[in-house]
C-alpha cells in the first residue's frame, strides 16, 4: 500500500478531520519546562511545577474558551497534571470536546558542516512513548522541525534531514494512534522579502510531502503546521491580503487536498497580527481544499499571561483575555473577524524573538 | 522563485485553465506515422500522407464535435497540414475554440539493467522545437512517460528517470509558451489488483510533483494526464464507482490544487468504459480541486475509424460516430452521462493491446 494500514486508520482520519472543524483551532500550550520558564520570568513568576499547573488550569478552565478549540497541545508534564480539585486536565479537555495533543520531539541539534542549521531529535523509542501517551488520552502529536533563510540556507541537506525526520515521526505516530502534526517551521528571521519566503516555503513543503509519501504516511490522518508566508523580520511589512495570497498559493502548489487541515503557527507575530492574517487567508478567493486554522502558542497566550502575572485575583481577567483571543481566531477561521476594538495589553506586541528556540 | 518567471506566465495559466473548461476535453490525435499505420491496417487503409490528412480532416471538421473539445493533440506532420480546401488545420481548430497541441517526445528506449523498463527521449533541442511549434500555432504539448507494474516494477530508477524527464520537458515547454501535459502512464498490463495500481500510481505521482518542484515548473500552467486507477488487464473488473473512488483518492493524495485540470488517458479501455468511468469520477462527492476530464485517442476514435473504413461515402457516418463519443465524454465531465443507448460498432470493444507502444 502507498500508506501502510494502521489499525487506527479510521480513528486517525476522524480525529484529523475533527481538528479541522470550521470555527475551531488549536491552543499550543506545550512549552517545555525551560521555555515556560522564560514566559514566567517575564511576568515575575517562579518556574515551579505548581505555577505551571496553575497556569494551565487557568487556560483550560477559562469559561467559554474550549468551544473555540478542537485541540490543545501539551508538554509531557501537563498530560499527567490535574486541576486543583483533582480532575485530570485530559478529562477537562475531553469533556469539552477538545482533543489532547502531546509534543513528542526532543528539541533541535545542529547539523555538522552547516551554518547553524539544525535537525530535530526524538525518534529513539518514539513508538513506545506514543503508545504511552495514547493510553494517557492523547490523540495527536506535534514535532517541530526548524529551517532558516540565509544566503545558502536552507541547504538541500537541511531540507532533506528535516523532511525525512518529520516523515519518520509521522508514521510512528500513526502506528500508535496519534494524528501527527507535521511542523516544518521556516523562521521569520532575516531581511528577505516575501517572494523569497514563498520560494523557500514551496521548496520545503514539496520535500515534506515527498518524504511523507516515501514513508507511507496516511495524509488524511495528518495535519500541517506551517509558517505563513511573510517578509522577513528585518524587512518592511506588507498588508494581510498580500500575506494571505502568497500563503494560500504556496499551499495550493504543495499540499495535497487529502490533508484535512492546515493549522498555522504564529511565529513572532503579535496576537492581533496573527488573527488578522488568518482572517485574510480565509477570505482569499480560490481553491482551498483544506481547512485553514490556527495552532497558536504565544499568539493566544500573551495578553493572558500579562493579565495573570501569577496572581490568583487576576485569574478572571486573564481568562477573559484568553476568551477574546480564542473568539477572534475562531472568527478568523471563518473569515469573519472584524478586528478587536479593545485590544488586551500586549495584543499588538510583536512576539518575535530572534532565532527562537522553545 | 520556486517557479521561474516565464514571459508566457499569464498565457500559460489562461490556456491551462481553458483546457479544463467544464464540458470540454482533449482529442488525442497525435498518433505517430508508425502508430496510425497500425490503425489503418485494421481497417485496410493504406498508410499514406493523403490518407492521414483525410482522416484528420474528417475528425476536425465533424459537425458539432469541436464544441465538446478544448484541445486537440497533433503529431508534427499534422500541425502543418490543411483541409482539402486549403485551410490549415490549426486555423480550423482555433476557429472552433480549440487549442492545438503537439506531441514532442521521441518515443521510449529501454533502461539498461532493468526488466524492460523504459525512459522517454526528446529533450535534445526541445526548446527550439517548442518555439517553432508555438510559431505554427501550438499552445500546449504532450510527452508520454511509460511505467509498468511487475514483481520489481516500477523500479526506483524508472520512477526517477521518468519523473525528472517529464519535469525537464515541462519547464522547457513553459520557457517557450507551451502548456506541458505531464503524462506518467502506468500500463494496465498485468494481473495485479486495484489496490496495487493505487499504490504505484500514488508513488509515481508523488515523484512527479517533487521533480516538477525541483525544476521550478509553474503548476498553474500545466496539466496532468494520468492513468485511471484500475485492476490490471488480467485481473477481474470492478465497478466504475470503485475505479472512481480509488482514482480520485490517489489524486487527492498527490496532485496539488494549483494544477487546473486532470485529463485522463484511456489506456486499453473501450470507448464506453472510458466514458462511464470518467462520469463516475465526476459524480463522486468530496474534494476535487481540479477539473476531471478526458484526453482520449483510441477511446474517441475507435468507432469513427470503423465507420469510415477509408471510404469517402462513409465520412458523414464516421463523423456522426465521433459526435456520439464527444458528446458522451462532454457529459461525463459534468457527471451527467446516462449511458449510450446508441452504441456505435466497436464502442464496447476493449482497446487493450499488451505493452502498448504508440
């Protein structure tokens, strides 16, 4: 078979399609302990397990939010945590119709002989880990590959390594009942224009789908998490419609229609930018044979984190901020987002951190 | 750029889209001199230039047919021929709203070390030839790559050579104003089942689109001419709906939405089979982000040839037979074909010739 027949075949297809439900998207809450530490320190909160738990409880129990989500990506620690009242987070999510997901990669390492290009680790024992996560309630997974644009980058070597690593991860997930999110992030860093980003994105995505085909991955049981096509961070900004046109065209040229949904990463975009661009993408006329939705981390949590600042008395305000962003992005998936008149503190703040690692 | 910027870019996109117009398709009338000789031998007609000219005039002036067509593929000799009254065939077609196309490959040669697998020739001076054909009125081209299914076939070598040959041909065409039809035919010969054909088709098409990406081909200015996904010629037949499902699924898994139209080859199918299968595809519910139409040679001409038998007095009858098949296939592109009560002599006849070369 061009795809091997996983015993989870039908379930993978159903779950991937569910994640692409119009009006819904993914909250990426899978920051590793080190990364969440940076977020917490920026709001003067100590990076301890109880604070990490409190933050995630704040997010997952925010009134009205879960209806706008089809999935939440978790870090391993969080998969096994519970609310203060003792209810497993996985149950909180499942009861609200939100699929729990799990980050399974083990970060990037440099590729020898390149100029700072990387590949992603995490394949060792991945099958057994996926089986364990499935038992714990996870139904999808995420693995982040990272590429960059430079004079000689991304190199053919980097593209090949990252594409084939993603494909290997993807088929192992499917063997174990998890829908793999395929994430080939091309960093926004650099002075390049939007055409350059488009050319690189198309090349990288073409390589990814060839690798997925070679590895017999069932495309109907996968999701794609790409960058939007934008100018580099050191280059002049363009209108959302321009981002939308270039992005949709790149996907039309590379992503087979068998893929049910494309869930964009927000990269360094501010909360508002990410919503406005997603909205413009959904307004583009023309062929879009996949749902176009969100898998946002920073772009969903920034104003929430600021509003919370680690204080119990701020939880409600923080949850309201999250609701505002969740609703905005839900509307953006339908192309009906009209902009937020009352932007939360931090909603317009660029979240770009050079050469972002998380 | 991921696609190089041809000076013909807009025209390529417009012409490729036009060929995919609903209700229209392609008549493949590009039989080489040797091949048309075999057809003539079947109906006891001598293989001379005047006879070849008469046949093509019969086809192109058949009342009512051109409105069912968006393109006709010609052999080089025919591109420069005229009606008996002196009107160039190219003008007859253009006047009828039909784009002239040109076969540009130079046939297949064996790949050493394989079990009878082949690659296709024709790249030498192809650019100049395309330029010449464009000047003569051609606006699209065709190149047939051939693969077969066997115990060890198609081999990785065969897939790679044929895919990269197609990609090189495609970009040379685009440099010279011709929309390339990309034709990776997987022969129907064999005893394999439909699942095997699906598997091979998906693998071959994935390789083709990787090669096209590597060669910077503008997908919006191309067409795909694949085999339908069917059981092998020595295996039991299946229902049209089964063929339709497997075929569309294979395409969804491999053909980017940027490709405007898919124009199926008929392989060894009878006229009626080819129409009924195309119809079933167009009736299928689900995602189909490209037109699904025909590029038929034998499956449009079989009963016409029989009715003609080389005799002038039979021309009206022969043209009427062609109109029946043209209309049937036009309806099939809309999913509206009801089955033909008035099958011409030969319409149900299998046109399968083992290991077909033409």
